[in-house]
C-alpha cells in the first residue's frame, strides 16, 4: 500500500495562529474601548474603530473555529 497521500499524524495545529490570537484579542479590546471613549467627541472615528473591531472579531472567531477543528481531529 502506498502511503504517499497519507497525512495521519503529520498535520499539527499552527502555533503561530494560536499565539497571534491573544494579540488580536487585546487589539480588539483596545479598539472597542477607544471607540467608546470618542463616541461623544468624534462619531466618524468611533464608527471607524467599531468597524475595525468587528473585522478583528470575525478574524478571531474564524481562528478559534479553525483551531478547535484541527485539535478535535487530532484527538
């Protein structure tokens, strides 16, 4: 039997994504806090920060889903 296409035991979670996740979460929280702080003074900046925070939240959720799927497959 040819094991050329067998990937069992060779696929590992990407640790770069896991370590980057904490940085993304802290950036997300900073954007949300800053957006809340400038809501009354500069609504345009506040909207921009909320938009950037929502894009970061989507990325964080996709990273969490991809990490949980790869780890579940390994066990």
